C-alpha cells in the first residue's frame, strides 16, 4: 500500500471512535466528521510545495514561506462527501469546490453519473476527492475516472473509513492516486457495508433514514 496513508494521529483516532457509536446524534456526528476531515486534510497537504517570498514584519524585512504551484480544488462525492467540505475549507479557504453525483444501477450495480459540476480550471488544480466511506470503491473509482477524462492529473483521495476491498479497487484502477484514510477496517459484509464501520454516513450526516 505504497500510496496509501493510514492516519495514526491520536485526535483522528479518538474522533473516529466518537462517530462509530450508534448513539452519536446527527449534530455531533456532522460536527465530528468535519473535524476529522480537517485533521486528515492537514496530513494530506504535507507534501505541498513551498517557496520563499520577501515580506515586511512590524520590525524589518524578512523571507517567509508561502504555498507554490497549483491551486487546490475539493470535490466531494455526493452526498456524504459534502460533510467533509467545510472542515477542509477551514484550512484551505481559497480552494474551489466541485461536486460529483453518482448512484448505483440496481441491475448492473455499476455507478452511474447524475451530476458533475467542476471548477472551469479544475485540470490545473491539485484535486482532493472526498467521501467519508471507501467500501467497494465503485463510486470513488468512477469519480476519479470522470476527473481524469476532464483533464485532471493531480488527484488525491481522502476518506475517513475504508475497507480493504475499496483500497484494492483504487490501487488497481488508479495506482497514481494517493489515498489518505482515517481508519482501515476489517471487511465488507454481505450488504456492502464496512465492518465494523459506522453505518450509512450520508444518513447519519443529514439525519435521514
């Protein structure tokens, strides 16, 4: 798993424990998802390039660091991915936000696009695709394929909880994409849910059943 980073930060692990609990309510679940996304984003941006720039402090002129290179875009996979956007924008408020909507065809079980709206210059940006759960990997693989078809080449994927099956699918289809994972769980069950997981992230973020 050379291009997969599993987070071991104590704050991330503590907060993942909170959202796993079935008695965590919608408000606390939504807030904690946002906080975890911010912490994972902090780790996922560690390799961004810096450059030197001359500034003036109240005391004197000096050299400081600032981000160089490509600007950033956050692309949540609808709808659960929306829960991660605000936390990331707290750290990178200048990032543009796109949206990709997919549903699973009940006959073929393949993901089908129903919505895609991206920044006009998305191909020129560092793109962070986000979804709280990486289960079978079908949606994320399809979303990243769509981005590549639209010219995006610098893509990272962030999720909070992943199953080994999803990681394998991503490695197989998109070996060039770095993956940032809050926790790697045991497996998928017969219904495609991550075990032990946290249930349906979209339902828990938005209070729907």
